[in-house]
């Protein structure tokens, strides 16, 4: 991935992450009123349950990233807030691309039903859920964006 793309996506996360913290648990793909033309980028923030941040990162590192790729979704980038910043030690933020919002819905349905995911999720949550909530927003690149 180019440095420019990484910087652009990092800017997206910084600019948007703070604004999506007020919702409760959500469905993997939130209901939308109007479908943006593709491609779209999905910015997701996971809020770790107390004491579960390391386990959440382990599940992503050992299972989720591989399963996203298995289902044809690129792993663009993953972030955690720096020590001392709001959300440090409790938020995992990432961006994944989809051809469209409809494609995202299809992806999440297939991913959630994947037996490997079901097994990994159950094993990682044997002592309780890893997250308290997940937020998601679909983004589309502006006409002056380097990601177009």
C-alpha cells in the first residue's frame, strides 16, 4: 500500500472515529436510506469490553484478517489510538473496501455464517463478549481523493 493511501486513510479514521461512539451495538451492516455508488469504504470501530482489548486484537490477528481475505475483502489497515489518546487500550479501528453497500451486506452475511468465523468467535468469547459495541459508517471518496 502506498504511503499516500495510508496517510489518507489514517486521516479518515482520525476525522471520523470520534463521531461514531454514541450508538449501541449494531448489526454488521447498518440500514441505509440511500445507496452510494461503489466503491465504498467501511470504517468500523470496535469498543473492547473491559479487560478484553488484547483478546480482541488477537482474534483479529489470528482469525478475522485471514477470513476477510478468504471472503474477498482487502485488509486495508487497522489502527488503535496512541497511548494517552481517547479510546487508547479499548478501540480497534479499521477500514475495508466493498464494491458497493449491497456487496458489503452480502459480504457480512457470508462472513457471519462462515463456520471458521463461528468457531473462532465462540472460542474467543468463551469467557464473555470481546466488545461492548461496534460502529460502522460507509464512506465514498471525494473527486479530489487520492483513493479514487
